[in-house]
């Protein structure tokens, strides 16, 4: 699995205002689509046969967008403008309630009933349906974000034509997992990453086995047909390396290095409950 950590904006003027990054989370989609995705798809062997728009869209089933806090708000916004590149969305401890102050002012601070409709309208406008995405939302029971995250999830449940909630993470297209006694901190982020990425990875593998034709090479290697299009493909060296998932993770500035250093020695397991 290839993980891409996008650095945060060091000159953010909204940190001390009521906007608090909302404008940045909305605008990040353009940078993601125009710069980040083409750059990394070109640099690494992934499921995309090339960095053409057609091939990037065709490989959307192997990309995850994940973020924590305002990165989670960014994750929800990318579901609204970047679905052609991503099937899976993993927001940790953040909701659209934080990201759109115009809607909050219109509906009130304790009324997030607009969130699900906003998402649904954006999904439809992009030409996608309930069959084209999966959302794994995670937060902690002692996280200050828990209340608004839960409010948004409950609102999404009121739109069953688009959002199919299922706690077993199999039959629906979105679910909410809770970290018992977890707060809005670095420890929670590590726990959520450690537990959520294997869940999504398993979904990707199961979807591949169900939908894609698997070809057995003469040397006994399992090959996906589209991987054979790669120039210079070496079966021994590249078969397993090429079968990676592309993950874009958006975090607050400064967390990237700490995460990488500590993830190497981290082996704890969080207990989720429904």
C-alpha cells in the first residue's frame, strides 16, 4: 500500500478566524486533481495504466482518501468533487458541519440536516450512485467531534436511497466505528489508521476477486490484466509491488513525521463497538 501524506499549509491565515480552514478544505480538490494524483501515479507503479484522465478514472477502485479532524472535513469535500478518482473515503473525527459556515448559519448550530442532502446532490452531480462509494467514518466516544460526526451520520441514515448504513461493513456503503474512550489526539489517529486501512484493503481485494478477471501467468504468478500494459513490467520484480493501493492522507502539519516514526513500533489494537 502506497501512502501519500500531503503537507499542511504553513501560511494558513484562517487558523485564527471563524472560517478555520473551511476555504482551504474546499479548494484542495483542485490541487489534488491537477498536481498530486498525476505526480504520484506517474512516479509509482499503481493500478493506473497511465496518467491520462481515462486511466486515472478507471483505477478509482484502488484509491482511498483519508483524513483526521479538518482532514476529515477535507475527505467529505473530496467526496463532493473527486469521486472520479476515489471509491473509498475514511474521515476520522470530522464532519461537514465544521466546513460550511454558510449552511451552519442558515440551519443553526445544532441542526446538521443539510449535510446528507449536500453530499447526495454532489454525488449525483458527478454522475455517481450509491453503488460507487464506501465511507468508513471513525471517531472516539470522548472526542469533542463525536457529537457533530454522529449528527451527520444520523442525517445520512435519513437518505437511504443514497446512503445505506450497515454496521457490519459489508452490505451497506457507509458505517461509523467508535473508539471507546478515545479523544481528539495523536493516539486516536494512530489507532484509527492501524485498524481502518486493513478493513478497506480487504474490501478492495474482495472487489477485485469478484469483478476482475484473474490471469495465471505461465510462471505461476497471479496477474491483473491491466498490469500487463505497464512498460518494462518484470514479473518477478514487479508483480507484488505493482499490486498496491493508493492512499492520500490529509493531516495537520507536523504529524507526518511523527506518524511514520511511531507507526513502525506501534502494535496496539483499538476496540471498536457499535
